C-alpha cells in the first residue's frame, strides 16, 4: 500500500496547502461577475421583490465574506494605483461610485470598510447634505458637477443628485412638474459625464423597515450612538411607502447603460460591503487602466543613478 503523502490531511482541510487569502483571490473573478449580474437593475425591475436579507451572488457566511473582502483589497488597490498612474500619462478616465440609501442603511459602513481600503490620495469623497443658500441659487446639478472626480481619481458620493428626486419628491419641496423633469436632466448629465471618461456605478443600499427600526433602537439604547440619532428619522419612517415608490421611479427612469443602478440588499452589513467592493472591482477590471509609459530615457537615468 502506498504511503499517504506527508501532511495530506492538513492540505485537504486547508484547500491543498493554499492560503485562505489565495483561494479567495482566485474566486474573486467569478464572484464579482455573479454579484454584478444578480444586483444590476434591468427592465421590469421590481424593488418590492428584493429581499433585504438576501445575499445574491454569494453563498458564504459572514466569516467568508470578511475573508473575501480582505483578500480582494489588494487587487482593488493595485487597479486604483494604475488608474491614477494612467492619468499622469495623460489619461482622462475616472470612476464615480454613487451611494444612496435610507437612514441607517449602512452608507457610513461602506465609507469605512470599502472606500477606507483605498489609497486616500486617489479618492474624492463628497457627502451631500441639504443644499446651502448658495447651492439653492443654482440649478440642482450645479453642486454635483463641481464634485465630479478628476482624471485618475475614484469619486464617491455619499448621497447625491438623486436626493432631488427622492427627498424633494416625498416632502413636496417643489411641484411635481419640477421634479418630474429632473429624471431626464439627470440622464443627460450622467451621459455627458460618461462621455468625458467618467465610469459610473450607482448603488442603492436596500434595508427593510424592521431592520431600520432595530438599528434606530440600538442608537437610542447606547450612549455612544446618541450622536448618530436624529428624531427626524422616526418621522421619516412614516413615509416609508412614499420613499419606496420614489426609489422605484428612480430605477425605472435612470438605470441606463452608461450609468447602471445596483440594488444591494443591506440588512446584512457584511454582505452589502462585500457586494459594493466587488462592483467596484468589476468596473476597475473592465476599465483595465494601464501604467503610464516613461517620458524619459530609462537606461540613461539608470546610468546617471549608477554614477552617483
């Protein structure tokens, strides 16, 4: 009888001797594609049919998701660096991530656990609050246009121009004849940005009413969370159905080929973070940014360095 190879049991249990990170990295291409396909909004999309606790495209648990998130970070970082380097050689491309969601849906967690893994020198984050007096004196897209990422950068919008067809619509801040025209204006604006080299990924973090209630309750139960609580959040819960209708209209009218929407179930924070990271990863892979070529004689500079 042939002898069993030394440590064969150990290798079998650990995936043939490969590190867990290496196995996760190998699986990333298929996972990124699966998540993209599962979450992209297409014709006939029905928001009410999305289960906020589901994990589309991913069959693992929280531990597996956290492992995958960490294992994929290096590839995302390298692609980000290549995008920035490409711009130093004259490239004009950039990437914009738009993050929308109701209160407590996890936007802050995306900023910390996904965007936070990127090199901050190559990221432009803009958190859009209620418009200032100056901003209100301009068309609603004025402040958005000023925040678009410059070449080589990854721009991140924490809330965005979509507030002008969400909050504005739900609270009747302007007449329906005004906000109803904004869908076409948004589409034209995003098409113009895409034509200038900005790749756009739009994400809605979709949380359930029950999960939101639990998260708000946690903020009220913990003194270290009081600062995150706004009494107005409870008032907004009374308008839940109105917000869902407004989001459905956004998906129906502004999910385009050049600026697609992805609805991410967000009751499980770990899944939402994994999903957004892999949507970014897929887009960066598709962009395939290239290292900038040297604009100097490399051999000559090597000789000069050797002589010092």
